[in-house]
C-alpha cells in the first residue's frame, strides 16, 4: 500500500476505499490495463469517465494517454 493509500485509509473506510479504487481502471491504447489501486492510486467518490492521463505503459513501455473508466459501468458489446 502506497503512502497516499495509507493516509486516506486512516480517514475513510479502507475496505470501501480499496474496493472503489480497484473498480476504476486505467487503460493504454495498446489494450493493457491496471486498476488505479494496483498502480498505487486512489479514486474514491469520482463520477466522471473518459478522463485521460499521460503515463508510461507497463506493457508496451510507450508514453501515451491512458483513459480512466469504471469497470462496473462498462457494458458488454452488444448489450
């Protein structure tokens, strides 16, 4: 658990904080994705999707714009 994760876990319920942060994903254009929590981040109480952040992909090693999305909000294709 990273520094900010420990700090905010003291202020909020760690279970709820971790669960919601694991539900938010960051995806590279190459298709590789990680949860915000796995990358050491926190996304709690957030609503907006489609935001992007510039970062280096752990798989393709390219510095590209990665999009945020919420796994529970994604609908399967055709659904």
